[in-house]
């Protein structure tokens, strides 16, 4: 007897508005910044088409601007420009031909104007935007009706282009949310006040789209299950909204996303410090009020096992997983074919979100082929001639180079001085909230073992040992080391963060003060701060900058501050170290030079700009070996740079 499929619910077809979905997997709206000049580009088409080829049952595009009063940036597609019709048609054709339903997300940012300072923001009430503090022009009734028509005409545009439906973006604090929420809607006319009037705007849009596009055109609404602000939409208010929508016929599906652009924004894209599926209880509760309306769950769904459990345990109809499908567009196909162990794991680090929020095209630390034609089917091409390749360094850059080179048919030997691979990422994975970082090097190690990489772990690679292998090429991925803080007295004590974390530790809380000097501003440093807050009676964090977490995506930086303040950490900004002796530390304000001292310091640790550990390269070259440096030993940067550079080096051989 054949074994039952491990994901029976996930791959059961589903019907929305009479249109068949081949499975329950949805790629939700995930802004990528691949458009240009507010128009569809080839890369934007590839981005969605590859996820359709990878097996998603439905794709919701990133927000498409419905009106000239809402044009956040040139990398967002506008629907009111007639010249965009051809690009939208090509996009629809590319996705729908893969038996995947394409849904266009209709978007108006409302009062939030982050990227277009000249454009006058418009809003429901004179309340400021929670993130930018912009105060909008308050829409009058005629302007509201014009926006209703803009949503309807945008839906008509997408129906003509061949889309299967539309989703109204009513979450995250954008315009529709501003109408729905009692926190942002302080009107006292027909579009504000009680719940029925606050729902009028979205109900008029729904009725208009139904009249224009018919019942066979999928219509969804993304709305908050919990805004995370006092007086806003909480699960009780959301249930009331859902009941009213269900009684009126409502949309075909509801998707619930949490938070808005207040400090609850971290709930919008919960990172690896959140438990998996942190908001499924909200989705389950709201499903009970939805009647015939389908419900889509989303929020840190790790992969097929978690998606299956979500459908089984919460009773929802569809499950959306954005970042996991960014990391591996083919995970639905791999899961359906019994190859779930080959899925490239997402670690929910939110580097992708940080890139797009900075106005750059989306990038994924673990997927160098993101949004490129052929992404789903990509495999290392066989080399014309097999070579012997020595990789020195078993961190994420070296592991990536090693497995790719081996997959191309080269004989690869990987030297690492630690007994286990992973390099500095292994230190990070041991810190509070960072355990999922291990998925990166575990995946790489699995690929390396599968393709026959020979590991030489627990030993230092010497020029003689490398030369003895008679390599045709050497890839150095030996990383970097933290330097002593500039201007800090040489005779002063203290230790760099990596050395501290590498040493045996006392797990019990310690009396005294720990001081962390932060010139790194990356997520791992703040995870170390969380650890120090647990181990020491007092934690002081000092940085020369005027704010913390400059190298952490804002949605995750909120969590950094929340944890530090929650632990009672003292944050000292714009300050540099002077000297440290006999338990007393002196630091000075970077602007005034005014000196302050801290007594009773049991530990001083610093996280500083690194120095490349590239000392082997000159000697190897003198020995006549061809050497390529990748990752931090070339130039200390990020995990994204290290993996992508290692990947390129393995492909170049």
C-alpha cells in the first residue's frame, strides 16, 4: 500500500468565484521594487511567473496604485496610465498559463507619503500618519466617490488584462484601513462614526467591482485582524467587520494581516524572533464569523509542514507564505513531489524587507537567482572540465562556493578550522532568537555532502596542506575579525564580541554591569545584547551613532528596541570609549567630548567594523596558486554578500 501524501490538505484544489485553484498555497502581495517608471518590467514578470511555475495555486501582486494621489515610488506599477495595459497583459499571460490564478492588489497609501514629498497626501481624517507623521488633506465626499470609482476602474483594467481577480489592500494602515479603523477614522459623516459607516467606503468599492466585473471575477479583501494599537481594529472589532461583510455578501476571500505603521509594524512581517504562525489563533477565530467567505491565513508560515498544520488546525481555506516563496519559488512543487528536504529554507531575517523599504530591488540572502528567468529550474551547469578546487573557510561563503563547485562536477575539498561548519553564523545561531540562522548552513552542508564535497574540518589550512592537493583553484572564505575600537587606550581591557561568544560561558546571572560598545548595528549584535541582559544585573549599550539598529530592517529594529527597553538596558547614544581599568569605564560624547564614567563594570565587549582575515592569499599566490577571495575576507560585509559572492565563485570555475 502506498503511503498517504504528507500534505493532503495543502494540495487539495479549491474554488474561488468559480475559478479553480490547483492547491491552497498563495503567494501574497510582496513588494519587490522590480517595476520601473511605474510600469511593468521583464524582471517583474519573471518574479511572478517563476513562483507560478514553482507550484503556487494563486499569486497576489504587490500593491498596484489606483489613483494619481497615491504614487509611492517609480518602482510601483500604476493602473491609471493607459500605456501600462500591454505590460499588465503580458504579466497575466505569464502567470495564468502556468495554471496559477493571478490577483492584482489594488492599493492606495492614503495619508502615508514616504517617498514622494511633493505629492499632497490624502486621508480620511486630519490625524497624522503613525510612521511619517505627515498630516493629510482630508477627503471630502466627492473626492471619496472619485476614489471609489478609481478602485472600480482599476479592477476593470485588470479584468481586461486577463487577471483572475483583485484584492483590496485594506491592511497596514493604508487608505482602506484608515476608513475601517476607529483609531484613524474620526469622521462624523456618512463615511465615519459607527462600524456600518466606517465600512461604507469598502462596501461601495466591492459593489462597484461586482457590478463591473461580475461574480466570476475573484474579489478579496486584506484587512487587519489586529492593528496592535489602542482604539484600533482588534480581534473583537475585526470579527464585527467580518460579520457585516458576510451578511452583505462581501468579498470572495478575506486575508488578515496584523499591525499598522505604528510600532506594531513588526507584526506585519514577523521575523525569526516570533514563534511560527504567531497569529493563527486570530485567523481561526475570525473564520468562525466569515460564513461563506473564504479565509486566508498568513504570517511566518515556514514551509509545507507548517502550512499543512495551519489548514488542519485553524480551519482556514488558504494559506499564504511570502518570504518562504521568495527564498524558494519551487517549494510547492518540491513538497508535492516528496522532495521537501530540498527546499531552500527562509530564515525570516527580513533582509528582503529592509532592501525594498530602502527603495532598492528586493534581494534574498539565500536565493541569488531571485526574479531571474529560469529561477525555479536553476541548477549548477556541468563544467566543461573537472578541476580540483580547495575552499578554505567553512562559513556561509565557503560552504556556498563549495557545494556549487561540486555540483558542477569539480573535486572539492573544504578546509575549516572549527570541528563543525557554519563559521560565525554558528555563533549567531546560538544567540537568543537567532536559532533559524542555522538553517542556512545546514542547507548548504546538505547540498555539499550530496554533491561529494570532502570536508577537512578541525584543522588550520596551511599553504603546504593546500598545495599538497595540487588544486587548480583556491577559494578563500576565511572571514574577518573584529578590531579594537579606534582611539580606545591600548592598555585598557575588554574583549571583542565574537571572542566572548566563542569562550566557555557561565550560564547563571552575574552581578555587575556589562557594557556593549556597538559599531556594528546588525541583528546579531542585538541578539548578543539580549544574552548579556540575561547574564548581568545591568546592561549598558553605547554607540557612536545617534540611533540604534541602523543595519536592521525597520520592522525588526522595532523588536530590537522592544527587547532592550523591556530588559531595562541603558542606551547611550553618540558616544565613544576612552579608557577602562579596575572596573571603571570612561566614555565621551561624540559631539562635546564631555566624559562620563561607569563603575562596577564586570565586562566590556565591543562589536566593531571588521578586518579581513586574508593573510593566506599572498603566500598562496607566491606558491603559484590561483586564488579567489570571497565574503568577509575580501571585504567585510553581510551574509547576503557572502553567500551571493560564494555562489558566483562556485559558478565561475
